[in-house]
């Protein structure tokens, strides 16, 4: 696999962890990174999806996940 594919897979895994945990902070704590890093990675992943298919997966409202 090339680097781009690996980056996308990493982003998907991170996204799934955030959805499962229901919190950027919980995932950041698990990975021992900042909440900002997790949030930025998920946003970057979403921006790629928006560019590709026009879809946002997570919508934030007052730091809570909404479907």
C-alpha cells in the first residue's frame, strides 16, 4: 500500500474510534495525543469526503455528536 492509502486507512480508523467513543477527548486520552490533533484529523478526513462526495459525517453542536 502507498502512503496515501495508509493515511486514509489511519483516518478511517481514527474516525471510527471517535464515533465509538462518542468523544474526541476520550480518543485523544486513549492515544495520548491532544484533543485538537484528533479533531483536526477527523476534520481533514471529512473535508476529503466532502471534496469527493459532498458528505459530512460528524456534525458538532455544543461539543456533542448529533446524527
